[in-house]
């Protein structure tokens, strides 16, 4: 089962959990590039039936302590994984939903209409650029035009400087520029999540793949947790899965499907 993970440390404790650990851990899973394969556009990702089955079964085996931790909005996650409505952190930490409750929203500075309009103008310059307005954040996707990356970074940074915007964070991910307030993050949301049942008193195990997940990886040592990256080694993680298919295989193994 562990052949798909490049271990960074030899300690047995740092290997991915096995079935016998499910009663004591909380599974926290990023979505795009982690448990589903990255697609050319945000709307074209595919959730395999086998993954859906694994998540549903593991949610039960962990007594509900399984959550999706994503840059996507929770309503988008519900659409992707329907009819499952899992505990979730959405919008890079702007939203959080606990079992049996409606989504709660973090207090954060609005990006403002002037900024949104100017970023939209930059995105409209090329039809291959996709702008996602998530309410609490913006995502500028350029996977269809990777050569535009330097230009987009310069233009968006210039807008921030021109409007003298404070407390704004640019996160440069895989062919995407995420723009959000610094007043919330995935890491801060995970800290809150782990104080709430059924996550309370469990050991968090987080799997993520991108720069947007680094705030969670940085938090894990303070919670006694374990972190695993996907596709590349991220400093501070305990191991690296080669690709999302290997994460899905590991999740299936936790369900007893080797």
C-alpha cells in the first residue's frame, strides 16, 4: 500500500495511516490536484465513482471526521460530490460547514467592485483566461494559455498597487492566480475545525498539492498532525504521493479495497 508514497522520514509513525487508525484520525483532503485530477477548466473535473464510494465509506468509518478543504466554494463541492454533503472548508478558508449545520462564513475584507472590475478587464483580454468570482476571492485561470503567466502576474500586481489595496494575498498555484483577503486561510479554518466535534481530540491527516495548502501544512505540527503532498515535495510534509490516482488508491485501501 505504501509503494505509491515517497517517504521523507523512516519513522513508522510518519507513514500514511492504515485502516486501524481510522478511529483516532481526522481526514482532511484538498480536492483539485489531490483527490481529483487537474482539468483544463474548473468545470471539467471528473469525480470517479470509486472515489465517491471511498469518501462516503470513510466518512462513516471516521465517525464523520472527514472534511474537504478546498479553494472551491462549498456549493460547488456539493455539486461535484452529490449527493454527498461532507463537512467542508471552502473558498480557501472563507467558508466552513460542520456536520448537521449550515455553512458559516469568515469575516474578511471584501475585494471591492473597482478591483473586481479591473481584474475582469485583464481576464477579458484573452478568451483562454477564465475568471472565477467566488465572492470572497477571485481566481484567474490560465491553463489554456500558460505563456500569459508573467503578464497576468504583473498586471494584477499593478492593480493592487494602483488601488493601494491592503491585506490582499496573491497565491500563485498551478496555472492559477488566487486573490483573497489575508484575514482568512485554509490553515486558520482547519484550526477552528479541529476544535469542533467530531474532529475534536483526533489527529489531523491532511493531503494537499499546491501553494494554497501551505498554511495547513505549516499548522499541522502544532496539532500533532501529519501532512502529505501530491506531485512534489512541500517542505514540512511527511511524505509525497506521486499523483491523485495514488491518493485515491490509498483511500480505497483504507476501505479495505487494496
